[in-house]
C-alpha cells in the first residue's frame, strides 16, 4: 500500500483486468506471489536494510521471510512502475530509465534480479512496514496467505497500470474508496476493504507509517474466526459479528 499526502492521506490503487480469472475488475493494491528468485542469496544481498532472520522473526516463520519484502518491491515495479530502490553508490535513482526497464521486465527480456544487479541497486526494504496478514479461510476454492505492507510513495515514479493485469490506476482517499464501494462504483474484496478501513483512521501518512513501524507482531485474519458459510446465493466469507456466522464460530 503506497501512500502519500495530497494534502490528506491517499493510497494508490489498481483495477484488475476485467478478463482476469481471479477477482476480475476488483480494485486492489500492487502485489502478487513470492517468486523463488525473491528468496535467493543474491536477492538478500540487495537488501541491506533487513536480514532474512529479522524479517522471518517478524513474520513468525522459520526462514524465507525476506522474500515477502522483495516480492512487494518487485510487484510494485511490475504492476505500477514504482521502484523502491536506490543505487548502491548512494546516487539518485535514474528515473528516466525505469519506464523502459519495466516494460522489458514485463516482456520477459530480463528478470528483476538481473535488472537490479545490472544497475547495481539495493532495495529499500526498510521503507516497507508490515501492516496486516490475511489467510483465506478453510473451505474457499482458492486459498491465499497474504502479507500487506505500507510504504511512503516515492516521488517521480510512474504510478501507472500495466494495461495487462491491471487496466486502471488511481490515487484515492480511503474514505472515498469506501464510499465508492458502498454505492457499487468500486469492487473491494474483503481483505482490501478491511485494510482501507484501517487506513481511513489516519489523516496523514506520517502518522500511519509511525504506527506501522511500531508494530512488532501482526495477527492474521485467521485469528478473527473468519469462515466460509453457505447461503442461498452460494458460499461466502463470514467475519465475526456477521448475522450468518454461527455463535460458536464468532467466539
């Protein structure tokens, strides 16, 4: 979740392609799956701001936690043209080269790791703060174990959909996104909406980031007692407090 003040807090969102097999047309944050290359020694060497041991301890996993940060940086670049990185030598990032590099990456002409090695970049993983953790409840046809991060949006980057996986891009106030979803103008899946509801409690990005930085452990949504319940229109995810949820599950 890339955020900025304009002048109050806005978050960057993308809309999934209407032909997608998963959540077609939904508005989401940049993101995706962790690739094997995100967990390599070469990738870790490009992350001076965080070790795999510290990342794994924060997420409560035995190893490989740093890969979530690398994947978040990579997906933000692939899907939105935003590269949270800097030259190892301490110079300014050459923003003029990013447009072509992003499209070459998405065409498969080089890998993300090859890109950052060729330009001798290090990833700003210390700028990404863990915000929430969502695990799809048992019984869902497709299950995901997803970490959400929040970061201050760097200036001068593309912030533009890729016209393949995503077809629209926007900066929006969290409250406006919620209002648009309520009137049917935006499609927000439950984890996205719940994260936006959390963002809406903050007026300035500095306050949000300070809060996120202070988080030392994050409870997954599985601890909320989410479950899949059957209804006349099909199965749906129920959260604690929903009228359809059995009392025993709501505890």
